[in-house]
């Protein structure tokens, strides 16, 4: 029998969320253990993109110096390919450097990032168990008992609070029967490191291919002609249409070589790794008797972009507050931890619910033509109209999601397109040019093809999809009523404003 | 939804050391056969008892002189989820290979050479075509449709105990402010035709439930599917082969005389096989009664004395109510001809206004051609069989034929059964009155008296099946039979699991139906209400005009009636709208919308679906595509009121476009910059 080590809280998982939790609890003077199965540095399937909101948290924790940002490339520009077209090429419009955030994101490979962050938690006072795989979680009275194996040694840790920060395959979530299986909200991705690239400094590339919708690909450059490149797809779509992430990925590497002039000689520099992401719309409940789930384990991933590093840290900081409250109150039941639900809902819902709706709208692959044309036109518009990129652009990355303004912009663009197209067709007709292949009419017919394909293919699914859209719309109250997206000021300011 | 977890029961195969329990299924109709199949699949030992020589019950065929004659023609509706699951999944047969889809059915007036097409109103095209079909005035047709939506959106008490809920369809119509004589007559006609029951005795809640299942706009589903073979060859024979392959003991020609219960609630059967001198007796572990209500009442009451065991009705007195249930025979005449009738449509034909409620179906265009040698064969059924003033089969046949001749003069003047001087091939022609194959009647109040699938407290080892049993599909249908057979099998399996502590086989479950949520129906009703009352006013106006034209307005009575009717339109509409709005509100606050369940279609999804279909329809007009109305023999493409609205921009544009294109072919106005 292993000797029992007692803590106030045990965090399972030492990634960005787990280490942020370790840091946040330790700085409050709480005795916390972080149990990480790997010995860092280790590889992780990720885009490695740390957005400005994430950097703000890192700065607060004082780990910017260790990350050597000076030697890294800030991501300032973006190319967006639609097959071989380039509808957008320019600055990333929605990062403005306000609210204490740097104006750029950085690519920080996860092996380096996670190592620094976990060290930061340890420096703050957390007890870190590296290379310790959590095996079994039990509950005895008001206590959580975690059995882990570190090398040959058996660990037995005990604490009133357990925090699951153990990613998609969360053991904690599984034990508490909270692991998500709803493939409508699970993405699959595969990524690799490329080198031998000749890319303009700090210019990211993303792309959409009509045969890989809903999903997208990315290439985030680092110094020395290296880049993180990968694709993500929705698993439900893969199931329904027999799409393989591996095949799509292989195609994507090939296509990148010829669509992007700087990637002509790209060389695959690492083994392609695949992974899953659990997205925000799939959250059922993230608290239970004795603890909470944060990060990927709690499905805090952006449903449009698949980004999760920042949300993982944000959910950790919010969760740490609930953990501290529970310890203060000496109560550890599910009802006590419901404060976490209230906090993260108040914090994330306004923006995330809206993004969930957009993701739902884009979930039906039968509409691939319309989705492809429609979103491409969005990027084209952003190219010429900066305000469109600033506001509607945040549907695809960026923090300042403004649902009301975005809805107005999107609906107005659609109305304008169809009114103008209809008028043009009418003028064409009466001026004797006859029926010309008018864009608006073509777009309407493309939509119609999607509608018919979807209803004919599986009406039951189609109706349930419509139901999901309506349900997603029904939760938009906070999105439309908010004055300002709480994420804009970050989790720390959010908690301060609450107290 | 996609869940990847398999039911645990499936993973853990039971390793029963004890022999499989024996189940006796009494009644080899669709319900009994389904129960047998499901139980065999779950690993039970099944003996199926059937009184007649062939399985199938009301879906059987009788072979006479080498020709298969179906008991009566059946409609296989598109929404029969359990039936299709059975046919496609359990029997492994293809729907497209064995059935043909029919978008609607036809009506024919006496003396008319033409047909009126009624399409299943599941698409905008079909709705518009129906309004213009000429079966009734568009206003009356709109009212007919509205009355269906109205009934489907009513909230009735489902126990059947509420006295006010014991309401008939005609009475329901009478209570509505928009009801007209023509709508009531049409509802009555439809019910008589399909279920052999008058609207003034049909249970309104039950029919409302049927409407909830069949109102599926806008899913483009067909009216029904017709089997491309006799019931025996197309359905029952492969079904029987499947049961035999699974090791079912099938005892046909075997009448079960009594079922009593031993001290452990086990059913003791006594039966006699045809030709056998003695009866046999055996106790089974479980029993399923899946026989018509008269036979079921006999078995439950078990009037014969001197048999060991206790009566079923002693354990469950409620079953005495089985004696209240009723059914009706549908006489069917299979008319084989010596010639081919040209131009006979391949659809179900209702002979409007016929005595005996006649329908006709040309099976020679439906069943395998080699059965007919290029000649026509018609199945003529008398849905209102009790109106035929004869109980002699051949005499009844001649009466039906005489009535049929009012619609098809080729059959006029046939003197007697076997008259050689006509186009009928008497050697193959067959009449049956079907006194032993009656159709269960869903009459007012019957729901409360119909048996449940099981009574676990009082009859732990018995279950009940057949279309008379209570299911999610209340109306007597094949779907009800299949679903009740499934539920009976599930009840036996559940009881066995309770007794042995181990579930045998995979969990038996019925397939839920995809229907609109109550909120959706109520919203649809509210949406249609203004147009319904406008239509009602229009009908009143039409009636006044007709009366005036006929010179019946001598003392201004017709005008007075018109004024009365018009004066009442607003208050009646306001009352109904207020009531409808209240019930709509109630279903919203009762939260049946928040999660309407996997199979119920919520209001939001329904609204998006309808909007999408309208946009689709409008896009067709804009894009210049010709959208065909679903094809039937007599279908024509129409564009009606709503279509005008949806497509007005499209067509105006199209017209301008065409005119411009035609008028400017000579001088093109391209300007080249020089």
C-alpha cells in the first residue's frame, strides 16, 4: 500500500489548463498537486497558436521571459485560401492590442509552452508529479482518492477537491460519467511540422476545400522555415459521409505545396499526429460531487476554430475560484461546485453560444456549395472592408465576438447580395441581355441543391439538425443582451468584478 | 443521435443453462407473427397457433383454383416505421423491389369518364394540386385539410376515462365553427372507405392520433405503398420462412379452444388440430393472445366449464370489456377478366357516392404480369359491406357488380354469376364476404376497452397482440398490429427477465414514430385559422349564389342564411383563435418543446423545414425549373393561390426575361467600345 499524500486539491493533467489551475490555487495558498502522466517536454496535437488573450494570462503569471517571445515570430498577417483562390491576404483584422493584450499571437510549440507553464505552477508552490499516470479515482466520504503510477512507484493522493484537466480522454470525466460522446460536438484533427518553407515572416495561412467541409486547414509559421500545419474536421460529418481525416490530411499537404508558393518545397519534418477536440456546444455538466472539469476535459474548445489553449487557462482560473470557495465553505458536493457552472456560463456563453450556432449552421455538409461560396465571399468582403473583418471576422478567431453587430452585418450582406443580384437580373432581362448567369440566382440554386440533397438523404437527420439550430438560437439571449464580451477583459478581471 | 455505446445486454450474451422458456402465441396474424419473430430472435422457444391453414390473418391470401386472393387490399403507409423495420430489417427484403409508391389516390364519380386525383399533402406541389383537383371547391378542400389539422392538435385525455373525450369525429366537426356539410360528408367518406366505419361512430381522439402520424407535410412522402404481389407471396410466405428458419413451431389448422391459468399464472392451452379426434393440452411458460376481439373475448371469458385452471378474466376483470369491441366485414370481389381494360389507372380508386362504399384496384398492373396473361384483374372491395342486402356470396357479388357498372359501363348487363356472355373470367373470379376476417372498428369510447400489451401485476405470463390492442398507433392498421406484436414480445421478455433475473437476448423495442410535437400542430392550426374562416365565408357565399341560381331564394331565405353565416364568422373565428392560442401557450409553458424527444419534431425545426420548402419552391420559380407534381395516372400540374404568392416574382421575372429574349433577338444591344 502506497503512502497517502494529502492535498487540498488534486489536478489531473499538467497541460495549459492543469498548470494554470495549479498556479491559480498555489498562489492562493492552497495545497495543490498536479499529476501529469508525461515527462515534459512532450509533443501534443495542436495548432500551437497562442492568441493575445492567452498571452495576457501568461504575462500575468510572469512566464513571458521564459518563452523567449523575442525570438519567436508574432503572427500578424494571414492568407486565406479557398481551393486555389486567395480571397483574403493581409493583416489579421481583429487584434487591436486593447485591454492589456498584445496585438499579436505567437506560435509556441506545445512541447515548449507546456513545459514552461508547468514549471511556472511548480514555482508558484504547486506540487508537481511528472510522469505520473492517474489510474483510478475513488470517492470516500468527502474525499477523492487518486491512485497513480509514477515509474515503478504507486501513488495514493487524497484531497477533498479533484480537478479533471486531463484532456479529451479524461479519466476523471469518464469516472464521473461526464465524458462526451456526442459527435456533433467533437472535432478530429491531424497535424505535422513542415520545414523547408519560404514564408513571409509572421504570416499564417488557413484554407478551405469544398470536399473537406465542415473543417479547415492551417499552417502557422515559426522561425527557420518551419511551420505547424494541420487540418480539422467534424467527426459527425466524417461518420456520415465516410470521410477519413488521414486521407484529407494527406491531400491537404499535397494541395498546400501547389497552392502556396512558399510551400513548394515543403518537407514533412515530423510524424503526423491525430487527435480529437471536444467543443463547447457539447458541454453537459462540468461539476460533480468533489470537483470540476476544465480545459479540453470540460469541452471548452471554440466550436468554429478548434482553439482551446486560452479557453483551457481561462476555465482553470474561473474554476480555481470555485475550488477556493468550496475549500472555504468546507463543502464539496455537486451543488457547491455549481458555482463553476454559473461562472463559466456567464463568462463564455455570450460569445461561445453564438459561435455554437454558427457551427451548427455549418454542420450540414450537403450545403457544401453554399457554405463554401458564402464564407468565401465573407473573406472577400473583409479584404476590402476592414470593419467587416473586425466584426464578422471574429466568427473565425479573435476575442471580441459581438453577436448583435455580427448578425446585423451578416444579414445585411446577404440581403444586399440578393437584392442587388435580383435587381441586376431584372435589369439584364429588361435590357435585352437575356438571362445571364447571375451570382445571386446561382447562389440561391446552390442553396436549393443543398436543401434537396439533405432532405432526400436523411430527413430524420435533417429535422434533428434544424431542431439543433433552433435550440442553439434559443440560447442566444446572453449573446445579444451583453454590453461587452466578458472574455475581452479576461478571467481575472471578470472574477474581480464579481467580488 | 450518434452514440457509440452498444446496449450492455447485447454484449453480455446470456448463457442459459436452463432450457429456453416456451411461449405459445395464439393467432397467426401479423401481430402474432411479429411477436413470434421478436421472441425467437431473443432466444425463446415459440409455438405459433393458427386456426386456418395459412398464416396471415387479415393479411392472408386464400388460394382458390390456383389463384391467390387477398383477404382485402391494404395500404402500406410510408410512416409505418415498425412495419418497414420488420420488412426491411428483420425479413431482409427491399421495399423498392416489393412495393410501389403511390403519391395519392383517385376518385371517380358515377357516369364520369375522368378521375379526380387526391395527393398526399406532403409537399407544396401536392397541396396546390389538391386544392385545384376539383374533388370539392378549393375553399371546402382547405376546410377539410384544416379540420384534419384541428383534430390533430386537440388535446384529449388518453385514459379514455373522460366522458367528454368520448367523442366521435362527426360530433367533433359539429362542434367546430367552420364545419360545412361537404367537409363532414368527405370525412365520413374517407373513414368509410379506409376503415369501414362511419364518422359518427369513429372515435375522434383515435382518428386525431392517426392524423398526427399521417400529417407529415412537407416531407414529400407518398400516400402509401402497394405490394406488388399477393399478400401471401409478397409478405406472409417469406415471413413464415423466416419464422421456420428461426426454429418456430407453427401449428396451422389448429384451433385453440381454451386458455386457462395454472397456480403459477402459466397459460394452459387446449387445442384441436383439424382432422384430429382429440384435443391436446399443454402448459406453456408464457402466452400471447393475438386473435380478433371476438375470439379473444371467448378465450378470456372461457365459458366452457370443466377445464383445469382459472379463467383469465378472473385475474383481470377489466378484460371483460373485450365483449364491447366491434368489427366489420369487408366483402371483396376479385374480378378476373377475359380481356385487357385499356386506360384503367394503376392507383387505388374510390368510387365516390357508391352504395356499399366501393373501391377498385387493378392488380394486373401491380402483381407479376405472368399471373394475368395480359388480361385485367380488379379487386373490388365494399367498405360498407353491411349495406349489401344479401348474405349469399354470389348474390352479394352481383349486387356489387351492378353498382360497379354505374361507374364502369363495360360491366353493365351481367345477368348472373357465371354468365358466359360477358368479359368476366368466372373460373378465376372470386367473392368472399370475409365474415371471419373482420376489420376492428375504432368506435367512440373503444380505447378504454381495448387490451393493453400486458398486465404485469395480474397476468404476469400473458401478453396481448393484434391491431385491437392499445399502441402508439391507435387506429386499426397493420402498423398497429406489428407494433403491438413487438410490445407483446417485449412484455414477455421483460417478465422473463423479472422472473429469471437475466434478460434473454437483445432488448426488444418498438420503433418510435416521427411526428410533430403538439405545439407544432397547435401553431399550424393558428396559422391556418384565418384562411379557414375566410374559406368558410367563401363557402357560404357560394351556397348563396347556388341557391339564387337555382331560384331557391324566393323569400330571401338564402340571403338571410348568408347574412347569418357571415355575421357569425368573426365571433366564431375569434373564439377559436382565443382557445387555440391558449392551448398553444399551454404546450409552450408545459415545456414539451424544450426537448420534444428524439422522434417528435419541435416547432422550431418544423418552422424552419416549412420555410426551407417554401424557399425551395420559390427558388425553383426563380431558377426557371419546372417542378413536376408527383405523377399519377391523372395528375396534372397546377399552380394555385399559394404558389402564385411564392412564385410571383419568379414568374414575373421569367415572363419579362422571355419577352425580352424573344423581342430582341434581331438587334442585340452589345456595345463595343471603339
